[in-house]
C-alpha cells in the first residue's frame, strides 16, 4: 500500500508540474475511489498536501513582486471565517465518525465538475464576454466590476464560497479561484492572477487542513508518503510540460475531472 501512495503522489506531482492544476482535483478522488480512504480523511490529508506542495510558490512569486496582497486579504476575509464555520459544523455533527461521507463525496463531485468547466471554458467565456460587451447583462456585470466597493464585496463573498467548497472537498482553490479573479480583475497579468490565487490557496488549505487535523481527519503517515512521491513528480512534470502542448493536457485533465465528478454524484 505504501508503494501505491508513493506512486499516487508521483502521478499527481507530474500532473501538477505539467498543467499547474490537478493537485486536490486528482488526489482526493484517487484516495477515495482507488485506496478506499474515508472521504473526510482523504480531504483533510489532501488539504495539508496541497498547502505544503504549493507553499514554495509563494516565496518565488513574492520575490518577483507579482502577488496582489490586497486581493489575497479580501479573499481570506471571506474564506478563513467560512472555513472555520464549516469545520465547526462538520465536527459538531460527527465528521470524524464518517457521518458526512456522502456530503463530502457529493461536494467533491460538484467541485470537480466546476473545476473542469473552468479549465475548458475560461478562454471561450472571456472571448464571449468581450464580443457581447454591449449586451445589457454583460454591461451590468462590467459596471459592477468597475465599482471598487462592489468588487471588494464580491471578492470577499467569492472567498467565503471557496472556503466552504475547499473545506468540504479540498477542491476549488486553484482553477475556480483563478477564473473568478480573471473576471473581477481583468487588468492583472496572467502571472499575477496565478501568484495571487496561490498566495490565497496556501493559507486557506493550511487552515482547513489544520482544522481537519484537530478533529482527527488527517492521516500523517499517508501525508508523508504522498509528499515523498509528489516532490520528484513535480520536478519531472515541469520538464515534461515544456514538451507537451498545454492545449492537449488541459482538455484531457478537464475530461478526467468531469468523469470523476460524475462518478461522485451518481
């Protein structure tokens, strides 16, 4: 079994290195459906796995000055309280006893389908919105976005929704967060979107993971095996990623996530 966990970490690490996404989206379903890990433990362990594997990225992006910290604070103002409230509710109603296995699995399915949709539709939706700028609905969305107070409030609400989703499923902080930021802050460069999204995802997954740990839904030995496999996997994936087109890998990953998401829901 230990070798299986090492290989799972290696596979997910390679996918993360090649595409920049897929950590929580792939690891939690693998743990639940292949290794039959209790859903709450799979989510809790994967949250700390995601926090640790992404933490190095913050330092690199911070040094280059591409993290927009005011946006990170806005997201965190919604996500951290929402995470703590979700953890309190789940713990008070028997998370450690497996009472929420079905809720977690369904939440995972929804999160995976939304994440895959974000991967597939991000560019087409952007083009569609730009081509329909005169449409009343699109125009109203742009007007809301241009108001700084409205934008700040929507960012906080977005953080809260991500906090609930990530705490329940360990999925959503990456691709979904990036798509929403891309719409709300269109003047940001691509690297600034990615850096800001990661800078928010790390404390969010860390807090949620520690919360799961406090109620006993983190398997520490499993976490060590996953990390031992993923770190060389990320190194391999980054080298493969420059040789395989992103236009091939992202749609393939999105299709896999849709199929796994459907399995979670049925």
